[in-house]
């Protein structure tokens, strides 16, 4: 196994000083004392520290380009977030380069590498559903290259990020179902490593508790966010001896698949089974029945992510901030039972 490259962050941690102090000491900056400069340079020699050429190149140049990595370019959610990022970038005289990970960890790693090689000044990223290891972001974190996560986030103690109030939104969904007479409320979750999966699941549990409904493990299904896997998850719920009378899905794509499966077995939506999704894609208004969904301020999420990016340029060593955006439940026909 190859030995990991020693970074500025490693040296700073060992000396209990800031990364910027280490960086300046290595350059014999006059603001750093002679004693500290000596300690830093001696430790750098002892640890065989060598500057990362890519990182140093990025730190020296202003390309006025921001790399943006998203799981896909098709859904309304990501396209609108990108528009928000681009709006703020343009206000600051920057342009964006967009790359899709296609929900693949390997493609995400490749996108990080390729965008940095084009000399973008930093990245704004939403993680792929496959991403469980985050060390491909080390080159940015360790060398103070601006990095911001949104929606699906990680390393929140190191990297600024923009998220939605996922737990509260899921809790409100369960309460809405309850208020409309549903009692066996199921949840189709996404990959467990995703932050949104964890947060929405916690909100689902809180909602059950608030409504004094028992938790039933049989009513929780998992999928990988694909239509095919969501269909399988729905079938597993419909095949239960006592199937659910309501289903919350981690996103609208999952619920669209569930809607198709429910119709195929002859059940009525919403009288037999109520449905609610997340993200409020355009198709929510054209399917029959129209889909109740949690809607996100997607354009504003993009704007806030871009603003955090420019904050990082101005203050690279400042503590990372997390911005939580409020969502709202748009009630349509899929979750309102007809009066008998």
C-alpha cells in the first residue's frame, strides 16, 4: 500500500498551528517568527514533505472557474441548483464547469481529478449515491482549495455545506399522512451512507413517535434510487400480509415507480394507499393523481452554495458553516383520501 502524501494539514496538526502559518513559514514569510519558521522547516524535512504541484498551481492562479459536480444533469432539482450557482458565480465574474458523476463513485473521483486539472479554483459538489469514501477530496481540504458540499454532504466539520431541513420535512410528511387517516405508513429509503437517507429516516421515526404510531421494521424498505430498485422495494411492501396504506419515498423518482406498481395491482391512490415524495419534480403535477411532494428552494440552495464558495476564497481557514434551508410540503391529490 502506497504511503500517503504528507500535506500542509499534517504538518499544521503536528505543530498545533494553522495551515496558513505552516504555508508562510515554508516560504520564510516575515510575519512568522524565526523560531516557528525553523520548527516548520525542520518538521517538513523530517516528514519528507513536498508541495503538491496541482494544489500549488491552483493556489497561485486565478482562473475564475468553479467546478460543479452533481449526480445527474436531468432532474429539475440539480439543474435548478446549478442555475443558482451560476447566477452568483456570474455576479462575481466567475464561470462554472459542470460534471455529472452519474451516481457513480468512480466517475465522481474522475470528475474531481479532471476538473482540478483544468485549473478550476475549487469545487461545489453533491455526492453520488455510491460514495462511501471521501479521501478524493483530501487535496482540496488539506491545501485550502475552496470546496463546498450541498444536499448530500460529508466531512461537515471541515467543509462548508448547504442542506435542507430533511428530518423536519419527513416528520411533517408522516404527520400529514396521519391527519388524513393513514396509519400504516411505510418509507422507501435510499442508500444508508447518504446524509439525506439518514436525516429523512430520522424524521420518519420522529413523525411516527409524534403521532403515537408504532414502528414496524417491515414498513421500511431500501433502494438504490433507480426506478428498477424502487419498483422492487414497492413490491416487497405490497406483498406484506398487511400492506401499508401510505408510502413516503426518499425522492419523487422512487414514488413514481411506486405509483406504477400500485396501479398494476389494482389499488387506488390515494384511497387504498397514499403517496408522498421528495424534491417535487416537474412530473409531480402531470401524473395521475398529482403527487404530493416536499419542495425545495433549489435555486436558493445553489445561490447559498456559491456564496459559501466565495466566503472560502476570502477566508480559507475560517470554521466551516452549514446553512439549512427550509422546505415546504405541497399537498396534491396523492395524499388526500376522498370523503366517503
